[in-house]
């Protein structure tokens, strides 16, 4: 039988994100390219000969093996082991160009690219929300954000969170996990990178999770982060989401503060078409007072129907009442599980709760008892005092 020739080697540059950082502040003068490998690993910085060879792969590649020297072949083999070079011209993570950063923090931008890469690999639709895009769209004056927020298809948000574990992020425990009231998974970095918040919905919209995400996806616009294609909300839709975030109730606080109202009015006023977009997205009931200030002559009577999701429980005066309102409609088994996790929290939930309260303890039992103590105080505040009851009875 005739022998079959081995497939030709074609060296190809691959990455989950890449940035040209030459000459940027906070980088050494020799630093040229930041590359996020195409498999779970931390970002690499290419310099000198390595950077030149990788640029050549992007510019002229894929390169056939006979077009590289033995020394270059040795370096390419090392890069292949680091998952920034492959021998496959059709590799899904092939890099076609190296771009300068669009965000003030290159590492933050690489996290955006990483999440977009992981979502694409798993065929999960997602839209990046809030953060630096609001600044780029002229909706806020602050440029940088400390974390990355995305809203993904609600039936896949658990899958995305799980996929991010491989890349060095761990899930922040939550007592409501598995309940419909739970709408955000916080992923904490275990090494490089920043916190990632994976949302299945945003509080304040009247639509169910699937319809709300479909509305957002319909009004998304293309963006690029570290050379990777992604989606962000169109400016008018983004203004609506940011306005909802500005006026969202907080447990134990007034329902709509002057600062929140002013921020929401400013956001909606900056984006043309935001009032109509609020109607389309089911945001009118939550934003009614703000919208009436933005457009005093508009008639919102037909759009002011419906109940904003997650608004009632967030409006409660204490956490105990908020927990009850949020979970009361859950199936009995889910309600029981969440109640047990809330009252006598598992180790991870207790320690996470301690961190949120600024408690540095690493003792799970101590954290659990302190959480229980806070809960008892909260329940006590939820109950009417005896003096109050007597006054009510006297006045009835």
C-alpha cells in the first residue's frame, strides 16, 4: 500500500484574548504583547524575539514548517505547550490581528475577552452590561469598574459559571442557590483577574427571565475586547438598565432616594430613545417617577402595569422580612432548603457572609454563630414592640 504523507504543519497564533501593550504605563519597556492562552491559564507577556515571532504568525501566518528556522521551531513548540500557538490553521481561537486596549485597564479587558471566549466555546449567549461601556457610550463620567458584569441566557447561567471555574474563578456561596429569587452568581478570582458577576436577570423589569433577556439581546450592539467579539447593550437599552440599578431598592433604606432619582434622570436624559426603550423592556413601573420627570408630557398609563421583579423583597425594612417575601412563593422543598441554609448556614455560606460584613474570621463555626446573632437581631427589629402594640390597641 502507498504510504500516507503526514499532514503539513502550519504554525498558527491562537489566544483567548490579546493586546498590544507596547509603551503603555505600568508595563516594563520590553513588554510588547499580553496574550491570554486558549486554554485555562494566566495571561502571558511576550517580549523581544518571542513577541516578534508571534507578531509574524499573526501577520503572515499560518506559517508552513519549512518557513521557520530550527531556533524558531523550538520557540514555537514552547509556545504550543503554553496554548498560544497551534499547528492547526483552522483553530477556533486563531488570532487575526493584535489590537491596542480600548479600556484603561488591559487586565480588566482580558477578563472581558476570557468570558466572551468561554461563552462562545459553550454556545452561551451573553451581553456585557454596566462597567466601562457606560463611559464609552457617554452615559457616565467614571471610566473604570472593579468587576465584569454580564447577563446571559437564563437557562445557561449555571453552565457559564461552572465553565469559568476551570479558568481560576470560584463561585461565591449564596443561601438562595437553586431558588428563583437568586438572580446573580458572583465568581471570585483565585489568582489573576477581577470578580465576575453572572446575571440571569436584572431587577426591576416586569418580564420573565427569558423574555427580558430576549429583549436585551434584540437591542445589543457589537463590541470588541482584547481582540474578541462580544455584545453590549445599545446605548438606549443600557441607559434603562443603569437607571434601574440607580433606583433599585435596598433592604432597610428609603425606596427612592434623591440621589438615585437624580442619577436615573441623568442616565435616561443622555441616551436618545431611552424613554421608548423603557416601554419596550418592561421598565416603566419601576422607573415611572423618573420617566415622568424626563418626559413630563408622555402618557405612561398603558405601560405602568405589571410588577417589577425583585422589587418587593428589596423594599423590606429588614433582611428577615426580605428573605420571607423573596422566598415565600418557592416550592416547599426549595423553601425548606433555603430556610435551613439561611438559619444554620453551611461553612462556605457562613464564611462568605462574614466577609460581606467585614468580619475577618476564618472559623466557620464562629462565623455561623455571628450570622445567627445578626439574624436574631434582624428578626427582633421585624417584630412590633409591646409598647407599640399597646398604643395601637388603645387607639383602635
